[in-house]
């Protein structure tokens, strides 16, 4: 059986719904509270690759920290990744990783598709 990981923020309803969905489907997932234990740069790069997204595509552009850091005009992919590692609030949530694939749980149907 492969390992399933969910990058989770317990304060986020979408993230809580994702964890509940995994439990209901009997998926024994490793829940990583990514704000407490941020992903490494390499982990983030791997997830971006699995998602087929650029760094900005995984960013929460409406977060206050996004505006505070003045990220809007930064186009350097490495810099954006480093900013997400240093400021995990910038990372969209929840993210479920399974079998070398990943899905952002917005909408939650993305996770359902990943599990099927």
C-alpha cells in the first residue's frame, strides 16, 4: 500500500474537509501540518512538478503576506519557491500526495479523482 500525505492547515475548512474525506474513504494518510513543519525546497519542487504548476500557481495570492512581501511583480521561479519555503502561509491548501501524484483540494473533487 502506498503512502498518502496531506499538507494540512487545521484552521482551514477546505483542509479539514480533505482530512475528513480521506478518513471516510479509509485512507490512512500522514497528516503534515505544513505551517508547523514547512516542506523543504526539494519537497516543494517535487510537488510543483506533480501538480504541473509554476510556483505562482501554488501561491495563495490573496494572503496578506503575499502583499506584504510585494511578490506580485517577482517572476523568478527560484525566488518564489524560496519565499514559499520561508513563508508556508503562501502555499495553497490542502495538498494530497499519493503514488507520485498530487492534488490541491480546491475543489475537493480533485482529491476524489486522485484517490480513484
